[in-house]
C-alpha cells in the first residue's frame, strides 16, 4: 500500500544571511510553473526577467519551508541582492528537478 503519511520527502536546507537555517521543501505546482515561466522568459528575453517577478517567486520559494516561516517581498528584497537570487534559483531549480546537491 502506498502510505503518504510515511513517504520520505526531499528537503533543501539553506542558511539565511542572519544565520537562521530553513528547510525548504519541493515547490507547489503554482511556484514550479512560475519558475519555469521565468526561465522561459529569460531565454526569450536575453535573461531580462522583471526584477519584481524574481523577488516574488523567491518569496514563494523561501516561504515553502518546514519551519512555516512566511516572508514578504520586502523582507526578501532587504536580505538578498540579484546575485543572491540567482544562487537561490540555481540551487532550488536543481533541487526541484531532483538533483541532490547534498548526498545526506
């Protein structure tokens, strides 16, 4: 029997600039679609994706954590610059695609 109460879910730990560690989980369908649309848009527009959209999606990514901490776009904007967002997207995209960056 497939028992969803016992399925081990993948997680991605990240450490925020303030030292707090979040355990991110797989994206919901709407977030995954937004990430895919941003990647498609970046390819079509020569990597020119709207900054506001990048921060909005990053906020959704960071708010999808086991600690149940929720972020606002303003909080994410104060914590991370564009270079940081690129790192978040790169690692989270690998994670969401099933590529494990941490073998543990």
